[in-house]
C-alpha cells in the first residue's frame, strides 16, 4: 500500500513586517500536530513566497501580516502562484485584518482569514476540513 | 540580618498555625487551581512572610532613592519634583498628518514626543522602492528625506521638547535628520535632547527590523554613542529595549535578562572599539521596558532592573560616576495583552499596566490606545490613553510617596527571584561568549519561542485567561471606529520624493554618499558624514544602501 504523503504547510511573512510571534507559534503548532512545516522567516516578497511554496511542494500557504499591507501583499501571493501554474495551493491569511477587507481578500483567492483571538484549534480544524490531515 | 530572631520565631509559629488552618479549609473547599503562577508562569505562593526576605541586606539590597543600589529609584525626590514624562508613541500617514497629531498631543498635556515610522522607513527603504509597496504610512510616518523630516517637526521647538524616535537600522540617518532640523531652527546641537532606539541586538532577538549583520550593526551603534558623548551630550543615543522581547512572547525574566545582557554588550563594544572610559558615556544609555498585565511581576521586574544595572556598572565595569549607575527607562504598556474582542476592556488593562509602571518607578510612559489591536489609534482613543496617565499622576495619589511597595514580603521576594533568575541567564550568555554569539546560536530566540508557545498552550487549555477571548466571550460585536490610512498617501509621498530628487544638487548627493562610503571603509565615525548627506538631501535608502553595500545584509533565519 502506498504510504500517505504528509500534508506540507508553509507559514510565510510577506512584506517588511517583523511581528512574527503568531506565525512562529502556528508553525510549531502544526509541526506538533504532525504536519510538515516550512517557515520562511520575515521580509519575504510575494514572488519569493510563491517560488518557495512551489519548490517545497506545499499544500497550504499561511500568510501572516500585521502591518496593514495585506490588501496588496496577500493577493499578490495568489497571483504569483497562478503565474507559476500552482493555483492548486491553498492560501489562507491571518494578522490584524479589518473585517471590511475580507471580501477583497476572498475575491483575490484567500480561502480563509484568521484574526487576533482565533484559537489554534479553530485554525487546525479549518485545515483538517479543507486541506486534510 | 533583616529581621530579629525573635520576630522570625514569632512569624514562624504563627505561619505554622495558619498553614494548618489552610490545610483544613482547602480540604473542604479546594483551590480553584492546582498551581498559581504569574503570566510568565513563575509559581507564586499563597502567602509571603518575613521568612521570605530574611536574607535581605538593607543597605546593599534596598537602601534609599537616589543611592546605590537604586532599587527605589534614581531620583532622591521621586515623582514629587516631576512626574514621569507622558510620552505617547505616535506616527501615521504623511509627515503633515503626524505633525498635526503631535501638536494635538502637546496641547492635551503630552510632555514628550515619540515618533513611530512606517515599515519602509524602519527598514531603510524609500517609499518608491518596490519593497515598500503597500506599506507607506501604515504603521507610522513615512520619512524619505530631510524635507519630510522638516515637515514632521514643523512648529515643534526642538531645543525644548524631547523627542524619542523608534528607529533601529537607520538610526544614524534619522538622528542626522533631527540634528539637521534642529540646526535649521537655530537650536544648539549641544542642547537638544531626545532618544533614538538604536538597539539592534533586540531586533535580531525579537523585533526583526534588521538590515546589516550583527557585528557591523553594533559598530554603527558605537559610532552614535561616541558622537553623542562628544557633541550631543543631552541625547540618549540608545534605548536598550526589552519591550519587543516581551511582545515576542518572552517571560519577564527573559525580558530583564536579555535586555541587560544586551546593555553589557554595547558597553563592552564602546570601550573596546572607541577607547572611551565607561563614565564618558554610560550616563546616556537608556532603557525601555514592557509593562505587562501581571501587576506585581512587572513592578518587581522594574525594581530589579535598576538594581541589577547599578551592580553591573559598579562591579563589572567599575563605573565611578553615580549617573553611570542609573538605569533610566521608558515603559510602554503591553500591546500583546490587548484583545480585539470587547476592545473597550483594553482601557482597563492599559490603566492597570500603567499603574504598575508607575509603581515600578518608570521615567517615561506610553499608554496604548484601546483600538491599537485593530488599527492605528484614533484621536479619541489616544486621548483616553493619555488621560489614563494623567489620572494616575494627578488623582490616585500613588505618586505621593516613592516606591510605596518596598518592604512587602512578596514584592521584595519576587524582586529577588526575578533578579536571581536573570543573573542565571546572563551568566549562561557570558559563557557562550556574549550576546552576538548567543544570537548566532539562536539561544535567546529559542528561549522566547518556547515561552510564547507555552503561554499559547496555557491559553488553549484555559490555564491562563484572557477575558473576552477564552472566558466571558460574547457573540456581541463591540464596534470601534477604525482609522484607515488611505492608499493615496503612498502616491503622494512618491510624488514628493521625485520632486526632491529632481530639485536637489545631484553632485552634492553623490559626493556625500561617496564620503560616507569611504568613512565606512576607514571605520571612521559615520555621524558627520550622515549629517552632511541628509543636508544634501540624500534619501534614507540611498544612505542605507551604502551600509548594505559595505556591510552586507542580514536575513531572518526563520527560527521557530
């Protein structure tokens, strides 16, 4: 029987924002939950994130941004993935993101947004339901 | 002996009786938790007694304000002569937007300014850089050239108001702009006063605003300390910061230990690299702490910090000037303690944290606004935050007497424990060969990541509580008006920058950047060259590109 491939998750920090506490906690949490996790570190361009996601053959990219630049940067990651023919990679986001930006991000292809106070369990549940475990 | 044998005996016998009583009652009515601990997970006992502080040496461990070991404060007069500085951290959108906010704050009784810059400025990029896209004005004010800076400080008398600037890799550039702006106002550079944060070690450890690798970053910092000691003697060329270490999820002990160990690293570098004596510059070093939600832990941390620094300066560096022994610090309430849920509760959290900072003897304070977990603060929210400080100062009476909690069995015991645990970290880092080595090993980064993760797990299993998040949560949404930064600001700022680039004397810019580069190669102090470059309207990024070219760039190793 073919051994089931572990789901691979990339946590990424686009832009110049250095607030990485949430990103690093999530990375560790998903690793502990049995996923393969790659963390990009801070200060990645959307292009770098898309390329790394393809190179690492991930199933899910979790973007984190607390600087307010998510409106520009999150959609750019999705379009960069598309440009490289990797639109099958699921992209979700988190950080300080006002509710009024949700429609714009959804339209751009961000599948879910998690804001301050979201529990780790709720994020895991979303991944289990939508990507797998 | 801090207490007489007789008192200790009496205390022992009464405490024994009390313990028996507790056992009986607790058997019938069990405690709410098996273990009680601070927000940093430091276990706390049910009761503290004279036994817990019996080894204190009054003169060497406590003393009086204004005297070694400065546990009770640097100033003999406490807050009676002067309150702490009400210093609200502020910056948004364009230089004009921020200037308007600063004038408003000064009218409302703010007594010092504190500049928040946007991410491109913090990272040494101009607004027209591809790396800056989408960030302009979002987290603070955008500054590209001296012209922006002049607009920022328009109408602010730089020889009277002290200004703190939260700026790290490009600290030399922003300080140069400040000096150039002060000169234009006709202020004597030797008279201006303020602070640049300029603490790169905590960037590598926690805040992640970095540009060049650690070693050359420290060289630039030593340049500013040397330049300040010689020409700008009332300036604080560094604010050695625990704030961001704590926000990244550290414990109080880690904040205390890593910040103080960073301070040691800077002092050693200036002595070694610049050949200055410790008393030539130590009195201008300043510090910056977080005031988190655990009331007593924070008060004790600040008291311990002053005592530890005094001991280090006296014993490790043999400083003679009493002012070299002072740990002067600014405090900010904890952004990470605030919640997006039920945001008006944040007013209460901030008030309690501010009270802790005052009881801990801070010299300067920023109080967060209730909406800062959602967006940049609105004018109304900022006003409540500022009024919080003014109420503590003017109404509560806590500033009437100095260090009112001194002598408490619990407070002195916890102060000692925090100090002892912090010394342990400091000697471990000494053993690794210093903080740069420890950072290269990922040691402080990993310790903080562990603590942050531990706290998150405790929240998940409700061992720790955040009201409105994992207890007392409601479905009701409390809406607060959100401040939005228009994307138009970016277009306007780029337009303004191109205008400057077209107008300026390009030969002068080129010459001053070349001068800066050769100064870097010769390892000369960069400050005079930086001032000349900004006066010739070289941009922030043009100067930082010279640093990047000569020193290389640091990349986040992405430790988790």
